[in-house]
């Protein structure tokens, strides 16, 4: 069903927002499996409904303890137009509080289940593991994957991995290398350095036959040591 008015659209977004927050944070922790749009929308709607019901329950407790902080549901239902016009601040505050509480509950719930799922076995794209999860992390050191790629026609490319799309479907995978990039053609005995004018080399996953990966430390560029009188120019 598509909202027909601005108020209906705002109400729809208020209801769906907690589920969207939950799904966005969940996908940041791990890639999701391919699924139908209906299943994804159903999961988002169910999560939104659950978080909304919980947030309204919390506000109901607040209403029971401090009635002046929350709208009167009885008067609101009996005469909605008049009550909203006379108490628009309470009504607006209620909707805003409900949205904040629902999104906060969604974030907290995602953190809890995210910690539990880290120790479980789950399907995960191998490219995501190699290029992201297994990337070394050390204080004051930055590492970047360095890949050697052999294509179907035996052409080889080597370079730092600039970005990678870790999709389950090999036809949708892409690997981008950045300078320094080296290329060896099937008839060449050694690899040659490509000009650094080529900032990215994009390779489709379907063209890759073999892939070697290592992790190299990337040092930041040296800082300029200009004198104080030179900096003022």
C-alpha cells in the first residue's frame, strides 16, 4: 500500500525507521545473503513493528507514572482533531519520543545479537573474509591488501587493492587495483610496471582464474618540513 498524503507518508516512515536502522547496522557487521524483496521487506516490517510496540509500551509506563508528560489516549481517540489542535506539543513530543526510543532499542538489540553471532558459523563471502576481516590491525600501523591476479587468458595483474565488491555471485564481483600496478602478458617473461596515470584497474570476478593476496604495511607520506616563514607565503 502506498501512502497517499504527506501525513500518511510521515507516519509510514516513523513506523519503518526502527527496522531500517536495525537492518543497516546489521549489514555493516556482515554481508547479507541474496533474498527476495518480499522477504527483506517482511523482515524489516516485522522488526519495525516489534520495536514500535516495545517503545509504545515504555511510553505507556511513563504515562502511568507521569501523566502530564504524555497525551491522554482516551480524549485523543474520542476527538482527535480537536485534541491534536489543543495539545499539539504533547502529541509531537510523543511521536518524537517513540521514534527515538524505538531506534535506540533497535541499535541496542543489534549490538547484543551481533556479539553473539560473532562466535557462530555462518555463510560469508570468501572475498569479504580475505580482503576485510583478515586484514591485520595494529596500533600506529596501516595495512592494505596487495593482490596478484591471474586471468583466464593467463594475463597477470599485481597491485594494491583499492576496493572490492564481495558478492556471493561471481558475476557481480569486481576487484579494483591501484598503483603501483604491474602487468604480465602470457608471452612476457616478467611483469612490467604500468604508468601511475592509470589510477584504477577494475577486474571482473568472472575473468579471474587465480588470486594471491598478501598484506603490506602502508606508510603515510612524509610531512612537509617547510620553515615558518615559508608557510606564511
